[in-house]
C-alpha cells in the first residue's frame, strides 16, 4: 500500500471510530433518558439564565481574544482588538464543523497569519493559549477537590486521569519555551523550513515573561467564567449545585472530552455528566441531561458569530 493511501486509510479509520463512539454514546444515553423527558425540564424561567450564559460567552471570547493579542507582543498591538475577536469566532465556527476540537485553531491561525504575515508567532500564541488554559483549569481542580472529597467519593480513575493530563500540560508548556534547544535534522529543515520559525516563535516568550504570565492570568479569568457558565446551566433547570463541585466535575468532563475518540466530545460529554451528577450527587438523570444539552447553546451562538465573520472575509 502506498504511503498516501495508507494515510488516507488511517484517517478514515480514526474518523469512523469517532463517529461510532459519538453515535453510540448518544444512543446509549438517550436510551436510558428519553430526549423529551430531558427537555421537559426547560421552562420559561430558564430564559434569564440563558441570556446570562450568552453574555458570559461574549466575555469569554473577548478574554480569549485579549490573550491571543497579548501573546503576539508588539505585533498584536498593531491589529485591532475586534479583529482578534472576529478570528476567535471564526475558529469556533470551524470547531463545530470539523471532527476535532483543534480544527478551528488551525483555521483561525492560518487565516490570521496569511492576512497579517505572522503565521509562526500566531501558531505559537494559540498553542501557548491552549495549554495555559488547561493549566488554569487543572489548578482550579486541585484547589476545589479537597472540598468535594469531604462530602463525596469521587472515583479514583477520574482524579488519576486529570492528574496525568495536568502533568502532560506542564511538560508541554515548559518544553515549548525551550524548543530552540532541540536540533532539527537538516533534511527536515530543508523540507519544512517553517519549523525553525516555529521554534523561535515559542522560545521568544523566555525573553517576554510579562506577556507569558499575563496570558496565564487571562486563562484564570477564562476558567472562572467557564465555571460560572456551567453553574448557570444547572440554575436554568432549577438546580443549585455547589461551585466546588461544578469546578471539579467540569474539569473531569472536559478532560475526557479532549480524548480524540469522538467528534468534539459529543456522546462522551453527556455520559460523563450523568455519571458524575446523578451517580454521585443523586440529581435526576433527565435534569442533568437537560442542563448538559443547554451547553450546545453557546456553541451555536459562537458558531453563528463565526459564520458572519466568514461571510465577510471569504475572499
């Protein structure tokens, strides 16, 4: 089999696995909890909470735009803030169309780099942003987990998985700052000269610690907003869940949905949420599923903004 054909076959196989896991996960949870039983928990009283969620979604995207802009250092100051916000929205549009949570990052980074001539630094900034966001999420998890363990028995495999991914994120963020210390084979450099630019783009943050740590601060704010949004999902269906519990369970859910075995975590998200909130807290499964389904509302809102951006910059 030719290398190109082998790659295509492998890609198709992984896509098929993702489709099977996604469809299977949804079929399993909807077999246990009928869809109409879940959405019967959506009442008119949820509207103020939904509007609040949409407002926080805009805030979240604005913080992401500010973090990206700051990591581009002086070049970032040359571009208007609204442009960064627009490209963040564009990324969300593609995130919700491609079978990977990283598809939108690739699109917005390449599109931004081509327009403003700074692709390597843009790639590095987005990568740093992603990992810093994960570290902020894991930090909040380890702060909140002692308060949760006092009242609930969280299965060890959840904590072990989160801890393993947290360590991996730390290794990646530290390693990325010293990528320039790695010697890239000359043949590979000749074939992909962009790799050298990428090395330099990551390493530049060693001489700009302020921008690096400010991106970390933005990531903390992002995590706070994210936790509030997840809290609002439950309030929208009439349930008040402890913030520490929201923090821990949201981290567990996000960690599992990052695994590249489903389409954007669909099918896994719903099952993990029900397992945690129903299995450990005793909240009715149909209520948990109703709150989880609400999480697709801000995703649609973000994608709609991205579609408008795409129509404007399609040329």
